[in-house]
C-alpha cells in the first residue's frame, strides 16, 4: 500500500507542475519565455502530462490502496493473494514508466483524451494497458478475498465497506473494457505500423465508453468514505445502509451507458443514440441526489450528538477548523455540489452546443476531480498515512489550512474557467500566443483561473510537506484506526438484491448492449478510416 501511495504522490506533483503552468497561461503569463530553448514549443506535451498523470494515474494509485484497505478492514482478513497484490504494483509501475517515457520524448503528445487521429508511440498505449491490467488484478484479489469470506459466512450480509468496494470494482472492470479494446486492438497495431489506417470515430466512441464512467471510478471511492467513514469521524451514524447499498449498485447500470453525451457535436453519431444517452445521463444524477440526502443526514446526526442545535446552526458543531480529514471531505462535498450543477449544462443537448470544447468543460471537470475527488483523497490521507506509517499526523493546523486553501483555490479557478467558457474561450489551447485571444474581455476571468491555480499549488505543497513530515519526522505514535460508521438503525432484514452484485451486473450488460452495440456497429462499418497525424 505504501508503494502505491509513493507512486500516487509522484504523479500528483508531476502533473501538478504542469497544471500550474496551464492556469498561468489563462492569465496571460507566457511561461515559455522562462524555459530553455529546447523546451519551448512543448505546451501540448505539458498538457498531456497534466491530464494523463492526474486523471489516470494519480487517482488510480490512490484508489487501489484505499479499496484494499477497506476490504481488509471490513472482512477482517488479509487479501487472498499477497503475490497478486505485488503483481498489481509492478504492473502498475511498469505502466507508469512505459506511458511517461514516450510522453516526455514528445512521441505521445496526444492529450489525455488519446483517441485517433492523433498518433502516439506504441509504448504509450502499452503503458495505459498495463495500468488498466493493474486495476483488474487488484479487483480480482478483492473478489477472491470476499469469496473466501463468503464461504465462511454464507448467511451473513457482506459488510458495507467491502460491498461498496466490490461494486466499485465491478463497475470499473466493465467500463474499462472500452479503453482496453481501443488501446490494444486498434491504437497499438495502428501506431506500430501493423495497420495503415484507423477509424477515428470508433476509437473516440470506445474511449468515451470508458471516459465517462471513469468519473465514477474516481468518485465511488470518495463516496465510500462519505458513507462509511465520515459519519463515524463526526461522531454520527449512517442514516440508511440500504440507501447506501442502492447508490453503489445504481452506478453500475446508470454510469456506463452514457458516454455518447460527450459526442453531441459529432455528425457520425445518430441523433437517436444521443437521445438515449442523454436520458441515461440525467438518470445517473439520481444516485447522487440520494447521496446528498443520506450523507447529509448522517453528518447532521453526528453534529447534533455533539451539541449542534437549530435548523441549520448544527453545521457549526462540525469540526471545520480542528479536524482536517473531516473539514476536507465536507468542503469536497460543497465543491462537488456546485460543480455537479454545471454538469447538467453539459448533459443538455442545446446548451452543450454552446459550451462544447470551451474552457467551461475543464471548469466542470476540475470541480469533480480536483474538488470532490482529490480533496477527499487528501482528507483521507490525513488518517490513512498515520495508520500505515504508525506515526501521528504532523502539523494538524497546517493540514486544516491546506484543505481550506484547496477548496478555495478550486472554486476560484473553476469560476474563472466557466466564465471564460461562456465567453467562447477554447479548451486545450495555448492562449498567451493565440492570435484570436481577447484578453481585454477575458482578463478578470483569466486572473481567477491563474490565481486559483497558484492557490492550489501552495495548497499542494503544504499537503506534501505535512505527509512527508508525518512519515519521516513525527515521533508520536499514531492512534488512527479505519473509521467505520454504524447504521443509525440496524436492519435485521434487507432485500436480497441489496446484497448481491451479479443481478446488477447482468442488468448493466443488457443496458450496455442496447445503448452501445448498435451505434458502435454502425460507426465501425460506415465511418471512413484515416492514416492519422503526429502534430508535435
């Protein structure tokens, strides 16, 4: 677990460096002038590093140890195979190296949405496949561990933390098939010269088969903490275990068949397909609404047990300024709620036409991955690193400042991105030297993006210092345990469907077949192939 966390921190700070440069560009800081001559012109290399390391690697390398820890704690037994766990690490490490080497050689500057017609070096696709395989082996280990537990406890419900973990892995294994097929079956042979041309719309579609549920692969581990850990951290209990189980299960049939809403503007996708995926996209909001009610009720119960009073004043009884793990997760929820509203714009066909491929989209995206996910992971690290190292958290006050800075910086930066997006500023573009840039109109919004990025950078450095000092300097022994919230009312009986994942997997596969197979077949047989481009 510690090895995965080291990889997690490495990729976070590597991607974060380029993220800072991206944000400064939006406030018209031409940082190319500060680079040595050979490095000038590598803006899109940095953009690729930023996206690949943070959106694909950092989150994955944190999720794996967190979910492993949840399974081990919930089932009160070690992972089934220590060897399989080690293989997961080495495969993931190989993926990290194999992916980043061609990127830094400027032979894989294809951004984190790496579908054709942009062509990368074959090693890039090989590395991505390794990372996906590393998650599959981790998921297999969790399943085998649960299977052994179930044989010994055939009449018991699976503990909630383990059940949520298994549901998360089930969703991800199905969702990741798209990226695996695209990388190994289409992109790798094309990049290696085995095939001369490729169907760009098909690889784009397969990418978004994984690309949208990838968001929920990030988010569900955060939900795992919000539902099963956070209530205990505030002295409360889980409002409803049944609702918690339902939410994790609903993400299987609702999260995966939604990818085509990222392709509203693509003329090669039939309007009926876009309509089906639009409906399913709005349906996936439902489990998040349940989460807003259930988690808030659980947190309120804890606040009132600690003396909170009044209709809303109970909020003040929460440890906003004393417990960085709790404060970080509460702030993450606030950022997530505000960012989720902007997602409704993206999902609406007519309004999507206005904001598509503008800076609005990264604004929404950063509230989810930088706000809800990253801030929650930072908050979790404030108990998980002491637990794994045996050393008490160093600099608790600094940790509290850090989570507030991160939330504040995310909201400022995202606000500027949304503003610039509405003004028509394109995404993925080096604005400082763009001939069409209109900074007279964009200036204030650009300042918000830039200074928000600077605040995030400061917060990230503080996080790194706190974790480093905790792991290597702190002398006091850690007292942390894995938080586990008990239900407010223990359910003696529960519908069988809320303790079984297989029926939900079957339903998911049926929905996937309906929503994906016809359009994929149509695109595969009707859309022309191209030879591809290497632009940088």
